[in-house]
């Protein structure tokens, strides 16, 4: 399964994107700011 990282500061939008992607067979990872997103991208396979 493909894993997609969503970096979005608006929680509602991030949750909508996550719900859409997961409904279409993707695993998701959320980050609500660029610094956290960058750190996760360096330590996790996304």
C-alpha cells in the first residue's frame, strides 16, 4: 500500500484529504506544519 504524507495547517482540510485518500486505498500520515512534515519525511517511508 502506498503511503502519502499530508502537510496542511488547517486540520479540517487535512482530515478531508485524509478521508478521501484512505477511501481510495492509500495509507496517510498527517503533519500540521512544514517542520514536522520534513522530520517525518526523513524518518518514515512516505
